[in-house]
């Protein structure tokens, strides 16, 4: 049902989609959907949570090496970002749905109450980055992650819609655009000399 709902959102839009549309894509009766969900809003929230958990799982098997981060910080960031971007470009329905849901007027209210503990591995990675590069604390964290998330999903949406080609050149260009503002913060800070 979740995949049918996301496909229906891609076709009819978030506001325009109806339970009837979802039932047609799922090839089940609307009543069968209502046995699992109270209505459209709960179904769409479940879709978003499902996709969000899939995104969080990308980072579960990854590890960060602080020495490698110091030697090649942007390479390390790209190594984390590329599977994330490819997740979106490989899943057109999920990408369009996720973009529309996050861009909806409903999302800010929902975002304040949602449980994001499934992102603990990713949050741990961010803490490692901040220990290695303390200047990252000078960036407004909400703006930073909003920029990375929104830009990545938006560019992936352009890829799945055929506006941008799905090529390594597109990946590199999108990453360079995202990383430009971040690169100035990924430098080790010099320690102050102490008189002894």
C-alpha cells in the first residue's frame, strides 16, 4: 500500500491524491486501505516514515576514520553523500513523494513531533565531524542540514523527472555545488601556542 500511495502522489500530487487513487494502484478496495489506516493523512505519514527509515539505513554500515577525514575531508563527505544521492535517483516514486511531503504545509507541524531516533548512526557521524572540525559548530545546524537535504532531494527529483541526466558528471556537479559552502569549515583548527 505504501508504494501504491507514493506512486499515486507522484501522479496526482500530495493534495490531489485520494484513497481511491491509492486503491487503484494497489489493486485493492478502498475499504482494505481503511482497515490499516485511518485516512489519507496517516497513510502519507507512514509513507514518509518508511522512506525516512530507508534513508537512515544507508549510514548504518558506514564508519568514519578521523585520520582519513583530516587527510581528505571533502572525499569523506562525498563518500557519505554519494550513496545518499544515489538512493534518491534510484527511487523515482519515493523521491517525488518525499520532496512533495517535505515541501507541504503539513510538514512543519509533523516534523516537530516525529521520532527520528533511527538517525542515531548518522547523528553520531556528525558528532565525529564536529570533533575533527570544530569550526562546523559555527554553522547554523538547522540551515546546514536543510541545505544538504533539500538540495540533494531536489536535484535527485530533477534526475528522476529527466530534467538532469543520471550521470557521474551530474553527481559530481551537484556535490560540488553542495560542498562549496561547506569546504571552508572542513579545515582543522590551529592550536594556540602556550607559553611554557
